[in-house]
C-alpha cells in the first residue's frame, strides 16, 4: 500500500493548509509593552511646576541620568521632585551622585522666568562650591508653541 503525499484530489490522507496568521502572541507582547510604558512614563517626568522662559538654542541630547534643579518663583528649590534648602543644593547633589566625580556630572537648572536673580546665583554658587561646573539652563523650546 502506498500513501498519497502531495497533489490534488483530496482523499483520506490529504492535509488541509491553514493560511491564517495567529496574532494572539503578538497581541500578548504588545499588551505587556503597553503596561511597561504606562508604568515607566510617569517616572521619567519632573512634576515641579515651573514656567520656563523661551530658548532659541538647538535641543541637546540628554545625558544618561540627568539631575534637574528646579527653582520656583517663590524661591523654593527642588532636586528632582524633593524640596531642598537653597544653601544645601550642592551638598544634596553630592549625596545623590555617590562616589562619582562632581565635575563629570551635568546639572540641569529649570528656573521660573520670574525667579529672583539672587536666588539663581545662590544655587549656582552652591553648585560651584561643591564642584559641579557643568551646568545647563533649561528653557522652553520656541518651536513648541
């Protein structure tokens, strides 16, 4: 006896071909990625309210782990989302970077456009006294509005 392996005709040993794609694993992977991004996105934002002045400089690439110092109009100073004393900004950042060299770290300052110049300079002096010399000023992108 011989079995018919290919060709037309149907018969008892014919195997039907399934030409549909199974999308269930694809949907499962996409749902997992969606959940990961929904959880990680709020962690990457700074929640301190600051009205930024406009900037005309081209947008620069961000460092691996940026440190944001925010200065509000009412002279409150934040590192990330935690409020710190204006005189201790540099020492608080030294604690955050651990055993890294302060001159290698880039600090981003976000200051409200109505911030007093004296408060801004006090933060800058505290950073320089602690060894942070690479400081970038954050402004609102002019093309955003």
